[in-house]
C-alpha cells in the first residue's frame, strides 16, 4: 500500500480537539482556538471530538455527552473553524483509533502512564481518589492514538496538555524503532524519511498557556465555575469581569500589574499603547480605578465575542443540530480515509497484514 504523505508541499498536517464537557470558554480561545484558526489557513487540519474519552468519568450521562458534543461543534463553527477546509471528526466513528490504542498500550509501561502529570492532576482535581475506572488511565494511551492516527506534524494544545503530547512522541518513536527499524539516534524530524510510519509531532501552545479564571486564582475551568464562555451575553461577561479580585483599595493606590485583572488586560486589549498606558497609570496610582479597567476589559472581550455570538446564533435556530451533525458526518468520512490508511501501515509494519481491510462508510 502506498501511503498518502502527511503533508503536501508546504501544507503540514495538524490534529487537535476537545473532550465534550460543555461550552468552550476564553481559556480555550487563547490556549488553542486562535492557533487552530491560523493553522487551518495553510495546513491540513483535523479537529477531533473526543466523545469516547468523556465516558471515562461520565459513563452514566450519555445524553449529556451527546449534547455537549453538539455544543462544542457549534462553538468551533462560531469561532471560524471552516468545515470545507478542516475536518471535524467524531472519535467514536473512527474505528482505527480504538485498535491503535490497543497496540500502543503494549508500548507503554503502566507506571509510565500513571506518572503522566496531566493524568495525576485530573485524578486530584476531579476527586477520583482510587475509584476511577480502568478506562480512565487508558484515555491517556487513547489520546496517543487520537493524534498519531492522523500522522500530524503539529498538535495545538493548552499548556496542561503538553505532557500528553510528550507521551505521544515517546510512543511514536518506540513504534518506529521496534517495527520500522528506525535508529534510536535519529533526529525527531527524520523518522518518516528513515522509514517510520509515524512522524514525531510537535506541540504548539497558544499565546497564553494558562488563563486564570475570573476568581483570580485557578485556571479557567467549567468545573471550577470561574469561566467566561464564548457564548456568554455582554451582560454576563461584564458581570464576571467585575468579580475579578485584585485586593486594591483605592484608585490612587499603586497597583500590581501582574494581578489577574492585568492578565486580562494584556490578553484581550489589542492596542499595545493603551495596555502600556494602563500599566503605567495603575502601577503609579494615577487615579485609575479597577472598575474603569474592568469596563475596558469587558468591552474588549465583547468586541471579540460579538461575531462569534452572531455565527453561533445561526446554529441555535430550528435545524441547527441537524446541520452540525452533517458537518460531523462529512468530516468524519474524510478523516476515516486517512485513519484507515494509517492503521494499515501500522499493521503492515507489525506483520499483521494478513489481508487488506476496507472501511465501509454508511
């Protein structure tokens, strides 16, 4: 079988996605969505709905997972993900992912999986203790398959996902070394040229690796109740921004420009000169109050979100969910062609190519 190349000309292949846990928020925007929009202009992009992974902690809530999956696609489309240029892919309709997960599980020691800092953090933050399902640590292996099944060059992620990408890189190297004879001293960028099935993908972290929530303490998160959503109304945005705590008592009191409020100033006010002016006045206590700055921040956020809200409203109309499912169906069909090719190349390398298999698309 002759594989299609992962990249055509200067077009690199890109894979990223989200587990459906609810609507997307500003942390997703600065951490990954901005990168996706820029990358889809010049690259071959696959955006994965990791709905299988949602079952690792919510297996008793299938209706919610289904609804959240549709809501995330609405957010993606509203942000500007173009299904004509990029594939929106439903994880549970890509059989190759589950099969590759099994093969990759043989390449990772159990202790290595459990040392994954992202996995450990999730166990703690979700209060799972020792009661998590066997499938929960398996999702870390599954994420390697999510990525490598598309043989991407780049994976846009938030800072908290970089550890997952590093484990994925380890899997790709180990597979190519064991089954394809790639020298362990080869440079990461040379693995495919040296005969490997899988390129060694690079993580691309967004311009703001970790956006603090409006509580001013924890990373922005739905589960922590401190998120400003991309679909929030202007009033909701202003109300949440008003809650950002700085500890400053007076407009004439010199303030700390590295507090949570100024993280938002630098993240969302586009005029660099205005940002510098606000920082200078705030640090000097030049009679500029937190309330005034919060008004400017909320205004900048709402200016960003206005076109997103407008596009999302089209999918809230009758028939909107059906249109979303059509986008998912079409993208998944295109993605399966690549995924099945990858699976065949992997099985061929593993001497499991007893006879070819063709994916039947319904």
